[in-house]
C-alpha cells in the first residue's frame, strides 16, 4: 500500500487571545524570544486523519466546528499549534469565496496570478488559459475587474483554475453552494470524473446530497474534535439524526407543563432501548415502539404513533382507536402499549417516531414525545420506503467493460 | 524562493503603482525631472547651497547622486512594511512563500528608482554637469548591497507590522531622521569635527559617499568600507530572514 496522501496526527489549532494592543506587542516578544505565545483559544484538537490517493472525504459539522480551520491546516495556509500534517502531493484549494482573487484586477489577471501561485507559468499557462476561461464560461466579464463579479462568477473562475490544474488533492470549502444549477452540475460532473481518474477530494459541505454523491468517507467535526468518521452514509445519517434531536430539544415542552396534562407520555423505548440516543437499525429490521402513558383521571387514553423522516415528511401514522383496541392498564392511572413493525421497508436515513396520547374519543392530542432512529445502509434508491417491486421485460446487464 | 512567482508579484506591483495615474509609465521619467527642477530652484537659488573645496561639484549633482539611491532605499522599506498586512486576504486563502510579497515590493521600488537614477545621471551629464559617466556602472553595482540591506530591513518591518500596526507610522518618522543623519544634503566636511565620526553609525553614510565618489569623483572611496558595508548588508539580510521565518507561521493568527 502506498503512503497516505494526507497524514495528520494529533492536529490542533489554537488562536492567540489578543484584546488590547499591548497583547500584540507581548505576543510578538514571546514569539521572537521563546518561539511560543501565551493564552490561546482552541478551535481544533486531536484530529487524526489519513487520506489515501483516490479517496474522497466529506467534512461535515455545525458552523464553527473547525472544518475550515482543518482545511487551512491541510493546505498549509495555517500552521498547526499541536501535532503535524503532511501532504505528499500538489494541492488545489478553493477556500471560501474567491480564493485569493484581488478585487481590483481583471478575471484574466487573477487567473494568471492564481495559476502562478500553483506553479503554472510560461508556455504551459498560455496553453491552458483558453481552457480555463472556457470552463469558467463568464463571457466578456473575464476582462472586467473581479469586484464587479457576482459571487457565482467568482466561484466559476476559481473552480476553472483548479479544474485546469488537476491537483493530486482537491480541497473545496462550501463553494458549490453559490453556483447556479447548471454550474453546480458541471462542477459535480467534473469532480466525479476527477475522482474516477484517481483524484483525491476533501469536500466541506452542508449539503448531505453533495457529500453522499461525491464522497465515500465522511468525517463529522463537532466542537473542534472528530465526533465520528467512516463510511459516508453512516456518518451523514448520524449527523442528520443529531440535528433532528437538537431541534426537537428546542421544541419539546418542559416536564412541568407535561405533568399537568390530562394524558402524558412517561416513557418511550424503541426496540427496548430507552434514552435519547438514536437507535440504529439495519435495513428491513423490525421496530418495536413501547410507550407508557399516565392518565390524570384514570380514563383510558387512545394512543397515536407516527413515523416521520428527519426533514419532517410524514411516512406513516396509526392510532389504537383506528385499529379498535386500547392500551393496557398497568394500575394507578398508568397505561402501556406496544407497536410492532416487522421488516421495516424504510430507506436508509434518519427518522423520528412520534408518540401522542389522545383523549378516549381519539379527538384531542395531549402530548408529543419524539425518539429518533437511523436506518443504516448505502443504497442509491430514492424516496422514503422501498415499494415491493419486480421488473419485467428486461435483460441482464452485460458485464462491465 | 520561486522566481516565477516573484516576477508575477513584481509585475503586478509595478502595474499597481502606475495604474490609475493618468500618465502611466511616463510618470517614472517625469518625476525625476520635476524633482530635479524643484531641488535646483530651492537649494541653488533660494538657499544658495555650496560645497566646500575649490574643485567641488555643483550642489545639484551632489544632491541628486545620493538622494536618488536614498529614495529607492526609503521607499522600499516604507512600502514593504505593509506588504504582508495588505495581502491578508491572499495569505488567508492561499499557501505561498510570504517572503515573495516583500521581495516583490522592495524590487519594485528599486526598479523604478534605478531607472530614474540612470535617467537623471544622463540628464545631468547632458546639461553639462561634471559627471563621470564611467562611474555609472560601479554606481549601479552599489545598488546590490543597498538592495540586500533594504530587503533585510523590509523583512523585519513587514513581519513586525503584522503584530504591531503602528510600526509603519514609526518607520515613516524614522526614515527622514536617517536621511538627515547621512551626508545626502550636506558634505561630511561641513559638520563640526566631533560630530563627523558619528555619521559612520548610519548604514546609509557609506552609500551616499560612495555614490558621490563614483559619479562625481568627490570624496574618498575605500574597498575596506565597501567590504564592511557589504558585510553589514548580509548580516541584516540574514537577521531579517530569521525574524521573518520565526514569525511567519503566526501571521494568520494576527492578521
């Protein structure tokens, strides 16, 4: 096996705390005399990363999780505070908007400069310049100053330079988001070709769609540390589930409010697992939702259970009164009920189970408790559920060339 | 340091200085002429400045031959002090050897003023001043250690400026002091005896006198002093590189 293209060990970055002008002077003195400075705010800690040629890694995480800092450390724009990072190859980086373009100069001048920064000059540059301008496809704007460009045009130009350079490692930071639909497609297509030809990619994106489409590995950064790394589907699903829980926590009514309700949910377990952590399921696994309800005046409640996808799209909902049954009393106004889904046909992704107690008539909803679960797997099927299907009038695929 | 990249930044910087001025590149030639006219008027006709000695050259050639190298030197340091700070946007997004930015800035000042210097020497000769045109080649060679000295100081200033933003104001105040502390506007012989030795503490003194000696045959020139000046230039250059490389990894944190 060849040496990794990117190897980071114990990588960390901390920024100096400078509030007053005197702090800067002191920092300067310490750096010159001792080669280190004082108080620091840590933004990235203990990151171990290994990327081999031909791999593609998606970096995901909340704002401020350290994604951009990590990219800057890899590209050498920043110097690590702790640990080390080594890259064995040419890097092409698109960090933020307009990677180093000077607003006063024309697009053409900036392309020449950007190419020079990547070591491309002379005849080689003259040969590739038309190709770059063609890829950017911004018409006569190429001879206008970059300050008159729209953000999309800046990204087009930046991407065109990188595309012409074909670096060993391509690093992009959330740049696809500003391009228009056709340019995004062009970039994604280019990146796919680049990866097929053995290129290596590190992509930062908030679009799980792009990450899943382009990357085979993913790394989730949280608060400056690696929360989870591995297969892209597992990581992105866990990340989405985390976001689900975060927004659910904001909406959930407090315990005091719920205690005063006529009917309230006291516990929900999925496949026998309590607590807030999302439950991981294999595709086509079965799911058992068990709910405990307290009835204030001892009347028998109805119970509704629903499944929604991480983005809130309803998948299925059913209640006890629809099926003509009622929860079992366990004494002292407490009721319990269990719902079994066998061979869950949900496609991989994050989902939420919602449990609502209703009045005995099945009309008013009193409480809502949500529990997340994740269906694992990496399928390219689309939608929410796998519909039972069968193809007819088909021929087997000829063996790949 | 990658030469191609330095050349690119040099070209950009050169264009930067002349772009926007309506006369463009012509200004580089016009400025020496204008300055020559102003100085001749002020010093010869108003101050009636004269140099001591029977065979002394005219005051204007004396002033011009040292003032031009000084302008290159001073402008190089002042402008490159902010070279890193002004390119903060670039430094934050692209990995590049940052010395290149300082080098390009220093080189631009020297290039512009070297052209102006040669032009003014030729103009003075045409106007009938006693200029030794044979001294032009050694005079141009004097720019080499002067460049090294300026580059070394510029590396220090540019790196420190990132941390202490008032440095550029301080440098702007110190440079005129350095100029008046060197025999640019006056001859060493005009100073009281006990002050004359102090001039040698000024790194530019050697250059001012060497330019006078080369082009006007005025004053002495010794190779020992050239060797000392070159040694100092190399030391300052090495010190500048050390300071710059030491602070370089932390620029991003403070920009």
